[in-house]
C-alpha cells in the first residue's frame, strides 16, 4: 500500500507545471483533459520527483472556496517535505530558478533543512540526506 497522490490547489495549471518541472526538477507524469463532477472541462495534471512513487495532483482552483485556499492549504504551516540526495546542489538550482526561501539553510538532527514556497505559496521543507 502507498499514497499515490496528494493534491495541491493552484491558480494556473501551466504556471504550476513550470514551477514543479523547471524549478524543482519534477517529472510531468500526466496532463490529460478531464471533466469536473458536473461536466465542465478541467485537466488531470500529475507531477512527481524523478523515481518517486507518490506524485502531486495539481488542481486548478474552481470557484471562490477553492481559490481562497491557494497558498494556504495548511494554514501557514510547512506541510510538504522534499528530501534530496544533494542538498547544496538542489538549493543552488532552486535559488537560481527564483524559488522563494524563508531564511538560510540550517542543520538539524534529521538533516540540512530550509523552508521554501511553491508556486501557490504553500510552505515546504527542502531536506538533505539523513545524517
């Protein structure tokens, strides 16, 4: 058993794809036409880190209630955690791509860590290898 997908509500599919693929280095796994439960067009967009099993469903906000949670799905808490094999390389690449970081990297018992924001404004931890 495994978690296959987690959804992130975003403002725009293409902007979100650009961020996750270009800035973070994720793979675009699927971008297919789909329909809402009431028959309106939407897209089924899935990204995931290379080699990962679990992906992210990028869900474009549909209506005021969903638009209100873009960037605040977890009430300002860090809610997503990206573990990388080479922390410094990932950090440098993301900075060069314009990713917003909160503070400087620090070292914790669980590895190097720094908080960053995704394209929607949700907070993530960039985590280095476990010591």
